[in-house]
């Protein structure tokens, strides 16, 4: 049995998977945050303020998830 060697492509795949997982955690956080805001029965102005704070986090988490998946696909294609 040969010793396992970690290639750059393996690191690219696992790094992309971990980045995508962090993005997924961020998306779940956004869902929970907005769900709590909806259950709080806030006024329209307060709800808009809450959603304005959640929107950048949501877009950032989506970006991380997409970039991570792109790295995984790139690592699989190049391996």
C-alpha cells in the first residue's frame, strides 16, 4: 500500500468544500434571522431595517457558497 500523497487538487477540493460549507452556515443563519424577525411581528419600518442588515450577510454567504462550489468543480476537473 502506497503512502497517501496530498496533491494541490485535493486541497483545492477540500478547501472549496469547506468554503461552501461556511457559506451554507451563513445562509442558514440568514433564514433563522429573518424567521425570528417575522415571528416578532415588527412594524414595516422595523422589518425593513432588519432585512437591510440581513441582506449583505445573505449575499456574502451566497457568494462564498458559489465560489466554494466552483473551486470543488475546478479541483475535480483538474485532478
